[in-house]
């Protein structure tokens, strides 16, 4: 049996894009679109990454998050190195189909390569603003979920 060859619909008029029932993703000039991953059960924001056409097709086909790494310029199957795989429970697209929302089951300790559960482990520290210094940040998560040096063998 041959592998399923996924295809996206052509981008049509506004009504088709906003109300149609065919996926017509709009990638930017670099062939990318933002992809937001949240925990399926809790709604916790885990990470924002990018997808290209191939990574979106792979995500749909295998049911695990596959992104495009802008820094490495390559397809990146989340968890291939760390074991912290994201099992896709639902894929949503925004109204004009230029952003993807993955609702995932995060397997393993965390989503962030720095070791935290979420990539959003810092918050703007509005209590310590100063016109003499850059805007300060504070930790929103105090403990790392895993040691990245152990996981990534750095």
C-alpha cells in the first residue's frame, strides 16, 4: 500500500478561506507559518514554532508535532532527540489560514529545550521598570522540568 500523499486546497476567495472546509494554508515569503502548541488537557501554552508545507503535512500524517527549525534550517520532529514528543490531539487553523494551533499531549518532562515545561517561563517584571535600564524579566516558572545538558548530551 502506498503512502498517502497529502495535498492542500488552492487559496481561493475570502469566503472560501474563512468559511470553507478545505485546508488552504498561507505560508509567508520564507515558506513558513507560526504554529502554537498548547496542552490538550489544561490549555497551558507550551511553545510557538514554525511550520513549512512539509512539516505541516508530516504533522497531519503521523499525529506528532513536526516543525521547521529556522536556526538549523531543517525539519524538526519534536522529541526526536529529547524523547519529549508532542502527540497531536487536534489541529486548528485560524480564520485566514496563516497560523496553526496544535492541541497536544506533551510526553516527557517539558516542551522547552532550556529545560522548562513551557517555553514561556519568563514574564515582564512591571514592578521593576526603569527608564535607565532595559525592561526586566522575572521567572514565571521556578523549577526546570528536566536538565537539558543530560537530555541533549551537551
